[in-house]
């Protein structure tokens, strides 16, 4: 069967059934964040050609934009290209911005369109259906817990319980940085973009939901799965535990 | 009032929701009760936090200086008043 080029926004969503089975009753409709205070002023300055205002948002927003672009395209270089193209579109299009969302949400919307188009041109495909195994199932190896029927069923088995990483883990060395960077690159696309925006980029949950068109519950599922995998990689590094 | 215990295997799946404050108060209380008497799950939670902190200190990838300079020049060109 040929691999379909899925609409990436649709691929962003875990089905309602999957979501509801995990988080009954917490599937909330995404509300785009309201225009930030100062947005009107910022827009006015950009329209008036204020170079400092433009330089400020380019520097402040481009790192998160690269993460988002990288979700749609196949390489870092290609993601940079999409971000540059987006800023050029913003320069030309700021007069047409109607202020129905925050400026930032609008810029990310422009970026998504540009990067998605670029991804299609590169024939980058989503290899799995929107509901895939990587977004379901336990995040910790079930063999580490006592089996059903045991007096302490579901508790950590003594020999498999997490152990302290020791003082070494307190300081982030270059080896750990390299390990985390490599582990991020290996995450499934949706998990990677969510954890990059939340934990690397420090964006608030609501903004990540708006940018990626995710429900808050789905955003947390993807974030948790990504965090659990990276924790496991660090555990392997600090304690020498075999990776499953 | 007794709180129905939550096994470790379930606790580890709820910790991001717990950290995000996304759990209902009853479930959150069950996690608190579990953590109060389960050192391995406390260790797991701490390690999850360490992971998040470590990610936050990774260097940000951004546009190259030359790309930013090009954009600033493009912005200047766009807003330069037409010569009269």
C-alpha cells in the first residue's frame, strides 16, 4: 500500500477515542490565546518600519519557529529556510494582519502553512496513521513492575525500581547535552515538537496547543511520552541500565 | 476517609498531568498519598524533573547571524520611503 501524505495538522491529533480512554472528561476545546497586551503597539511599530521591534521578535521567536518548522520538513537547514521565508511573508503581510489572534499566533500560522508546503515539496511523509503505537501503551517497561496476582501487583520490583542518579546528575555536562540532543532527534515527530517547544523552548502549554492545534489533553500525552523516553535514556547513562 | 491506593505502574503515567496541575483534586490527592510512602516513585518524579530542567538548559537553535542580518535588511528595504 502506498504511504499517504497525510495532512500534518490532522496527524497532530490523537483520536478522541484514544484521548478519552486516557483522560476521561478532560478533552477541552482549544482556545487561541488572546492578543497579548502590547500586541497592538507592536503591530503598529512593525507597520511603521521600527527596525528594533522587528529585530526583537525575530530573535525572540525564531528558536521556537525552527522547532515547529522542523516538524513539517526533513532537515534543520530546510526548517531555517521556512522560518526565513515566514519572516519575509510577515514583512510583506503585516498590513493585512487583522488582529483576530495574537501576532505571535498569526506568525506561527503563516509558518505552518509555509513549512507544510515545503514538506510536501520534499515528499516528507508521515509513515504512521494518526493513532499509532508510539502514542499509546505504557511509558515504563511493564517488566519493571510486579505482575497481576502478586500481593503488591503494579508496584516496582525491588531490583528494577529507579535508583538515584547520584551527584553526577546534578551538573549538566556536555556528554549529557549530546545524549539529550540525539535522543530528541529520535523521538516521533509529534512528541519531539511538543517537548522541544515546552521543555527546551519554555513555551506555556496553551500556546503550544494553539500553535500545533492540539487539545490540552493530547499535548500532555505527547509531552509525557517524550519526557518518559528521555528520562529512560538518562537513566541508562547514569546507572548503566540496559535499554529495552 | 480512606483513599483507594494507586499502584506505581499507574502513578508513573500520571506524573506529567500531576506536574501540570491537570489532575482532578481526588486523583492528585491519591498521587500525593502514594508519593508520601513510595521512595522509588519519588525518585522517578525527581528524575522526570531533572530531565525537564536539563532540556531547558540545552542551547537554543536559532537562525544564523547572517540570516538575521538579511531579514533586517529586507525589513529596512520594505519600509524605506520611495525616492522622490
